[in-house]
């Protein structure tokens, strides 16, 4: 029966993506470990922050950066203001000097701001950060330490979310990033992490490739390290904190934007999917960045075929009941969110998962119709 085959094939895809691949990653890291030699050498470093209307966070960000345990004569901070029309430029101007530089640009998109900032950067190491992310005191030291190993070309830091609210995005992001953090440790131990996240990562300046429009810049920049034959590793002790979106609506918009740009970035970096050249990393990339994004398809197939299989025994009746319960909890969580009420964790996780896969479907549609998102707005601006 076709429905039966499709049901179990979809179950296998779902199980592999989250459970099977995780187990494979753990085993691979144990069988083929690839440690790196890191030590604090304090290389000359340029921190690049692309900012657009960040008046509410840029002062706190600069105070945080200038208080880090890193030699001031080895640190350069470049704020690339992408056409900000609030007080961002004025605030940054109060800090400009030997360490902080303001690059005031016309509105053109984050990729243009990043490329322009790199052109004037003088550091051996480029550190990329968000305007609203706050670093631990030793984060920069921990982030640059792995570069003592000449095989390391890039380092992904440890992004954590602040528990600032009780939205679906907050609860869901904490759960997701806890799992993702574990995966990054295993990926790094086995060779390379998939990519870095924008809050905190660094690469050798010689490995920077100009960012294209319409792609996720942190993915595109960090994966060029692997394209060039170097390692991209994870520094768990290099910690940065970011707030989550304050509402499901804001989180949904952010997810659609990130996944649309992310899928376009994978298309641009499709050479990395060649296992004959990039080995195990190609399987990691395919599973993490393609299969995960498309899991809404097997989820739909499982639900629809389960309806046809309900009469085939108690097992299929139980799986149908489980799915209806899960999606019912997601709908309940969504209604509570719309009414501005606190979401119990029991409902928050199903709601978040469904929101993510709905956003993934939306992002896929954007890619298929050729929609590119080249400019960005801050979550703070979207909230306003």
C-alpha cells in the first residue's frame, strides 16, 4: 500500500534528521577526533558590527566591547552604520578614537556594510558581532585562542539567549540552542562546525570573501573558511548573550528572513555538498541546512497518510492521536500568544516547532519564486 510506504519513509527521514544523524555525529567524533591546539596569543583583531538604527543598544554594546579582557592596542572596533537615521551615528561618534571607528554609509544592505568595513579593517583576525549581543569578559580571548593552530581558519562562538520574556520564541529558542550547542561541540570535535552564528564568530582576514546580497552573511563568510581548506571550529567558552524576539510575530518574521537567506546561501555554497571533496562535512551540511529546512514535507506526509492508515490497527490510531494532540497544543499556544498571555512550556515547544516549520515552508516558497531579502530591519524596529 502506497500510504504505508510513504508513512514509514517519512518517519525514517524524520528520525534520521534529528536522532540518527545526532548519533552518527557522536560516533564520528569518537572514532575520528580532530582536536586543535589553542592558546592565548592576542592577535591583532578588528571587530566589525553592522548596525541599522541601533540607538537603543549601541551604547551598551560599545561599553561592553571596551571592557573586555583584551589588549586595547590589539583591538579595533568598526561600526558600519547602514544608513541609520536615528541617533546611532551620534552615539558612536562619542566613542570614536584610536579603538572605535564609525563608517557611516548610505542605506544599501548589510552585505554592503560588511564588505566596506572589512576593506578598512587592519586586524589579522576579523570578529563579527551583532549590535545587541553582549560578550563575557574573556569572550574575545577565548574566540581568538584557536587561531594559534595554523589549520584553524575560523571560530564559531557560543551564542546564548537571555531569559528576558516568556514568549514562544524565548522558550523555543532556549531549547533549540541548547541542542544546537551540543551539535556544534560534536561537529567541531569531528572536524568542522556547519557554520557560525552572527552574534560571535571570527575568521582570518585572508579568508574573507565579499558577501553577496540576499544570503545569510554569517553562513557565507564562515563557510568560505572550509572552501579554502581550513577548519571552522567551535569555542564553547567564547560566550555572547542576545535577547530573543518579544513576540511570535517578530520571531516568525525573523525566521522567514534567516531561512530564505540561508537557503540562498547554501545554493551559493553548493560546492560544499560534494562529499568527494569535503567528506563528512558535506553530509553534515546536507542534513543540517537542507533536510532540516524541508522537514515540513515529511511531517505533512506522515499526517495525511496516517489518516488513511487509522483503520489498520491500534498503532496507527495512537500515532494519529499523538499528532492531533501535538498540533492541538501548538494551536492552543498560538492563541495564548495572540492574547498576550504567558505560554506554559508544555505548549511553548510544540508552538515553536510548528512556527519554525511554517516559516521554513514560507522561506522555501521565497526561494522558489526568486525572492531575495537584501536589506534587514532590527527586531527592535519590527517590535516598534
